[in-house]
C-alpha cells in the first residue's frame, strides 16, 4: 500500500496477513548538521527485516513545504525513502516539526500518510498511534501555537512565500522556542495528558498506545489493562549520549532495539 492509493490520511491501517514485523520510529530530527544520525538511519533501513516501517512524526528537524524535497539534503532523504518504500510498506504521521509534509512528498517518496491518531491492526491486536504533541495539554503556549500553524489559513499564507523566506521564518520560530524552553522552569508539560490518552484508547478499542514527541523512551502500564510505549528520539551526533531506538512489533509482542553507534 502506498500513499497514491489513499486520497486522505488513513485512520485505520490493517497489516497484511503474511507480515511478521512492524517497526516504529520517531523524532529523528534529520538535518544537514546531523550526518551521523542520517547514516544510522541509512544503515538501519538496509538491515531491518520489517515488513512495514511506521514513522510517528518529526522525521525532519523542519519541513517548510513539499517543494523543499528538491533541495540537496531533502532530496537525499527523499531518495532514501523511495528506496525503502520499494522494499517495504512505509507510513508517515506528521509531527510538530514536519506537519507541512503533504501528499506531494508522500507520493514522491512512496509513503502512506496516517491521520493522528490512527489505529494499526495486526495479529489480532489493535494499537493506537499518535505523535503525541496534541495531547501535551499542559503546555498551553504550545497548544495555542499548534492551533495557529495547523489552521488552513496560516498554512496557505506560509506556503505561498518563497522557499528561502519560509526557511528563515522556520529558523526564527525554532530559535524563539529554544529561548522559551531555556528560560522556563521544568514542568510536566512534555508528558501527554493521562485522561486524554485513556479516553482515546477506550474510544478506539485499543489497550496499547505508541507515541513519540516527549523524548522520554519507556514502556509501562499507565492504567488498568493499558500499556504505553514511548519512542526514543535519535541523535547520533551528540558525543556525550548518542541514541537511536526502534520499537519492533511482532506476533509474540513488542520489544526495543537500540542502534549502537
């Protein structure tokens, strides 16, 4: 299944009967300044035995429009995705950094777009998937910003600008976000809202949740009969603590795999 077969993002994705493994990754924040992270992704994609790869947002540090795929770095990643989608199914759910990735990029790279949240069905189980940022309700300034940039009006106006101007504005927004985080006191805003997660699982008839965004990888029970798996962010260019993990779903369960530098 590819993005070209779906006119709109899928809300339920059912695995093929012959599949034996699905991999989940998120928060790679790919950028020209992180060459080792891209190399790790390339090596992982060459070696994984997964039948499907699910990317739960923030594949890119920033995505300013699908026309950016023709630029040097973005073109390199697009080519990598094309080669991957020719060998296995690839699904993508937008994150808070790459929410402007749309149908043109999805079709060009062979990815299927997933709605947020979405349900994946395999081996008699239903798993709820989300990037996670929409459920971090305690971070009210971010939620206000999210509502603004996800509006059709804002996106039309932003995408109408020249590519270099969009890149400059994205850098400015990112720098302001970094300043705000550094000046604020540590709080629990980076965790998803518990009642929201429980209600979403109930409505979707799932008892397992997989999400990214928070950069706090863990697997734990968080309510009676409910389990959440939080994906790792990737950063292989950080000398002090390089990190990259893949969450693997197989018929016998879910496990983590760390990708060593």
